[in-house]
């Protein structure tokens, strides 16, 4: 009998037209991860006159998860996480006169966005499991000098059931997002005005989706629906790593004064086939209004003094050019995100 082989593992995504209704998968995730059946199994204690139990067991709850391991972020597949965590944009907006497709993902302020759910297939050559109503519980982005920007995520679904891989899912062509092609802007009023040069060494961003699974007595053991509870108790957080220079000193002063900072992290890739009115290159743009959550001490990296500034995303109603909490924008050349 053939054994399961790690090299033959894969993860496939399909966009659900109706949340919770399984569909065939259309694309293959270009990274690693595991789909886990984490249903609850209870074995109650009993006094029945025996040294060992008689194997009484029951399942009160079905659930499944998919952990996507950290992998280089790409302009083509990062939107899979953003669609499921922030907003279902689905179809890219054509950049006027160009081949670029623009996907903008604003964090909600007072009204929840509609997000995308997926049917996911995961496994190897021995067995595949299917997980429907899959939504992004959280995702992470990070970057450091000399590396690609990295992404990871945790998805949750109703249940894991035995299935077969969809044979028509395609392997997309992707382009990695490189940290050193990035630019950092920090401003007090108008975002994207002041580039901070020769100082940016790294960043991290932790983004909980704010979606909560609701289990109700409706005749099924899996969750019934999703509700958006936002980030009041589980905020979007991150950190900037800077050289300990005049830029870092200004940000330490902002941390002490609890001054709102408007941060733009702009990453550009290869040129689009045809430049548009707004974009010439594949782009990842992260706009954040933040406050630093502590005053950092000076650290070192290979003898170089550095500063790591932890922050929390806030809503800055007076930010220019408009009110801002957090907006992630991806520009690639794909007509749809999935």
C-alpha cells in the first residue's frame, strides 16, 4: 500500500458563492500548511464498577483549521488572505489606461465589510480533506533586510470531511514581494508625504480578522454563522525596526507624547505590461494610522544600534487625505483575486 508523501501535499482554494456551500477548488496555494480536523471528542467519566472505561464517547462540536506556514508574500496570492480577512473585493479595478488591477482592502470603522469564504482541500497522495465555510481568522506580514516580505495565516472552517482533490485547480504564476524594494513614509498629517531613507530595517504586522464563529442549536454540530466583532478587544498590531538615528529619535519622541503617526509601507515589483494613470509597477501599499504602545529601548544588531517601535492601529478621523485606520492595496495583473 502506498504511503503518504510530504512532497505530494497541496492546498487548494475555491471561492464560495454562498457562504458554507462547498464548491470545486480553482487555485493551488503556493506555500505549505496543514488542514486539521479539530472536532471535539468527549469521553465522560463514569462509576461503573470497572478499572477501565467502556469506550463511551461523543462528538458535541465539529470544527477544522488550516494553518498556512510563513512563506514569501506574492502580489498574486496575498489577496487570498486579504479577501477572507478584510473585504471581498474579488474583481480588480482597472487602472485607467493600464494593465494593472487594483485591489483595495480598507479595515471597517463603523460597519462591517463583506468578506470571502472558501472551500479548501488539503492533504497528500494518501488522503485529502475538504473544509467548507473557511474564513481567515488572522494573518501576518513581516519583512527584514535581504529577504522577501513574508506572509502567514490561520483559517477556520466548519468541518473536515474526506474528499478528493479537484483535478482542474491551476498553479498560478507569482512574483515575490521584496523588502528592500520597499519604501517607508511616516507623517503627522498627510500620509505618504515624507519618505524615511537609510533607516528602515524591518517590520511586522499582525492582523486578526475580527470575525467570530457562532455556534447555535440549529440541528448541526458545526458553527451556524459568522459575526464581525471588530478589533476593540483584539487590535491590529505591529512594529517598525529602525536604525537608531534621527528618524528613530523623532519616533521615540512621538511614542513618549502619544502622537498619532501615519505610516505608509510601499513595495513595488516588476513593471506592469502597460503603465496606468496611477500605477506603473506591481504594488503592495500598506497605510496605517497608529500610536506606539511603548517607549522602546535601544537594541543592537551586529554591532549596529537599532530601535523597535511597537504600535497599535487606531482610527485617525482627521488624517489626510481622508479618515484612516488601515488600508492594504495590492496591484497585480489578475482580473480576479481568486
